[in-house]
């Protein structure tokens, strides 16, 4: 089952959404987005208008855990605003969430369906109202202090 809808605005608009989300999530590489999770990456998906958000339990955790979520960047045909993704990820710290696998792996671990994190609410297209975002469409820390950037 696909977690995505069809994009009704341009690929440029989707790239803007990816850049804005990568910029918004960058802050949470040093500050936990939801205890105990820090953002380790926001990687553009190659198959769908989505990103794989990589979370890890941070440098101080006794047990290192990774969580990989496929988060759609399109809902109702329009890009999902970055604030909605950030808000959805912040809810991870408020309780138990069940995520099914999307049948893919990242770093050998299952990728989980994160679409429930961004469902609901009104959407707005970023084509006209949002300034052009600068920076990469994604990033991923393969090793601490060494991010890989996705142009």
C-alpha cells in the first residue's frame, strides 16, 4: 500500500518542501526532537514524494537505537509543510505509536510507515507563498560530524 498521493503542483515545489524540511530538521541533530530521539538524517526518497527520516537515541544513551520512518511530503496532492512533519515527530515522545513496515530497508533496518505523523489538517501549496529555500534537499550523518548532503 502506498502512503503517497499524486502531486498536483510542480517538482520545483516538492524540492522546496524537501529543502525546507531538511533545514527545519537540522536543528534537531543537536537537540532531541522527541526524547530520546535526535534527528540523524532526512533523506529524499527515490521512489515516492517522501523522505526517510532517520532518528537515533543520541550520544548519551546507554542503548543506541535507530528508527527510520518514511514520511510523505504530499497529502491531498499538495506538499506537506515542514512544520507538520516536525510537529508529528515531536509527538513521538508523547506515547507509544505503532508503525508498520513499508517493505524497505535503510542501513539494514526496516523502514517504518510514518504517514500517520502528517495526516489531517489543511494543506497549502508552497509554489507561490514560500520563499525559495536554500541548502540541500536532505542530509544524513553516516558518522558523527560527517554529514552527507543531498543536493
